[in-house]
C-alpha cells in the first residue's frame, strides 16, 4: 500500500514536470526573491501612481493652481497626492509620530490606541485571508469558484444560528462548534456546483452564480423570518449570539483586534501544507494543471473536483463565521462588502499561493481601512481606493503591461499558476 502511494506521488511529480517543462535531474536555478515579487510590486506602485493622477484630476485646488501658473499647479498636485496618501496610510498603519510618542511614554493604553489603525487593518484583512484562500485553492484545482460570496453568507448564517440557539456551553466548546458550523455550511453550499461539475460537466461559474443568488435570498428569508431578532421591529437582523460563542478580542472596545486573525494565518499554513506537502495536494495540483493527463495517469478526477470545491467552500464559510463570531456578533443583510468577489483579485495578486494570498489580503485590508480616513481628511472619494485595487488587478492579470512600462525582460519561466482548464464546461 505504501509503495502504491509513493508510485502515485512520483507519477504526479512526473506529470507536473512534463507539463511545466522542468527536468528534475537538471540543476534547478531558483529565481531570486525580487524576481518572484517583481511584477506584483511594480503593479502596486503603478496602481498607486495612476491613483495619484486620478486624485489630482478630481481636485479643485489643482485646477486653481494651474490657473495661476504651471508651478503652482504642480505644487497643488503634489500637496493633494501627499495629503491623500499620507492620510490613507496613517489611517491604516498609524501615525509614526503618535506611535513613537506612545512608546516613549510607556503607557499601555496610549500604545494600544496609537497602534489601533494597524490593528484595525488586520481585522479588515482577516475575512480577505479566508476568502482569498478559498479562491486560490479552487484555482489550484483548475476550478473557478465564483461562489465564495454566497458560501460566505451561508457560513455566516450557520455560525449565527449555532451561536445564539445553543445555550449553556462553555466557550472552549461553543466557539469551535460555531466555527465548524460555518465551515460545514460553506462546504455543503460549494459541493453542489462541485457535484454538478464532476458528474455532468456543468460549468462551475454558472452554477456558482446561481448558488450565490439562492444564498442571498435564503439569508434574507431567514433574517426576516425564522432568524429575526425578537423585538427588532421587523428589521432583517438576527438575535445576538451568546458570549460563549465569541472569538476572543485581545483588547477592550473600541479596539477590535481578535484571535480570528491568527486562526486565518493558521489556515493559510494548513492550506500550504496540504497543497505542497501531501500526496493529495500534489494530485489536486496535477488535476488543476492538466486534467486529461491526470485522468490518463489514473487519478480520480471526480473525487478531486468534489473535495476541492468542498474545501474551498469551507474556507469561504470560515470567512462568514469569523465576521459573525469575532466582529458583528449578529447577522444582517449587509454582512459582506464584496469579500467573495474581491477574493478572485486576492488569489491572482497572491499567485494562488497561500502566503501570497496573505500578503495580498493585508494590502487590501490596509487600503480598505485607510480609505475612510483619506476621505475625511482630504475629501477624496472612497471610490479612488477601489479604482486603485482594480488597476493593481489589471496589471497583475496582464503582466505584459508592466513589462512594457518598465522595460522588463520577459522570462520563459514566468508561467501562469492559474490554469482554469475547466473553462468551457468540460470535465
């Protein structure tokens, strides 16, 4: 039995080597760290530069400056961009002067409040990590799980119900039970398009979109019906969950930093280990890279697709459970601000690698958290941050643009990690 497993693992490695054109016997030249992050880093810088131009183009003071002289115009442009981005990053990472003063004072309360912008960015990043991992894992399996948003909602609904309906349990049982309920609900919701894909060849994108609509309507029904908060005046709100189901926060309100962030990091390590350190993960990546070759090699394509979609859905369900158990403590219709759809961008930006997804999620959390302060301080529309995110995604998806802008050499080794071989509905 052990020999069979080793043979399968060796066969999977041979298939991947044949597909990627790598010779395992030849000396492997590892790309430098800069080469690995070159395109994403330059995409972020380019997105911020174009965002700065948009900030200047929407500022009245810049036009007024150019009306005086060209130098006054450029001075006003620099001031507007500097003020906007300074407020963006101090609103998300904290003001360096305030942090230094707090550290020098030695007052724990002052230090916590000085670091709160950074801690709040980590809070915003947590659901992005779960959702990004869900999409990245599906990409590795050659699947396009565009249903992360719906799976997030269903996972949140399940975690909410377990959180308020079950009473009298200690925290060390109630909280994990609610988390598992969210993961299980997300997995069950994702397994439907997975089964249809594996058994009938039904396109997962279409099926996931339909499941999203069902999830939205189902949660609306639950929040206005069976799960409505008593005495809530008919508002679509669930009852508050029991405190025993809370994911613990490390500090008192208004600092919301919680244990869920480290749970998300632990799942990122777990997904990395499954994908790159287990035979099943190797098989999943082989199926995602070339399902026909994998089928010819004797791998179970049907099982891999179903389990891959279920695992992806479980991670999406964890994103919803995290928002309920750690942040909101009850469910409302406006639970998600597009985490599920942003997860596609995160997976692409992170090159479908769990650690890359974490870094991309941190970037999106920083931008999202700092956008509010940028709007308040500099009167820049919050939509500018969304545009910057979209630009970064465009440059990541089309690296040839970045290479053309910065006159970079195109490397033959640079191949796309995401190979959605299922595009078109075939098995």
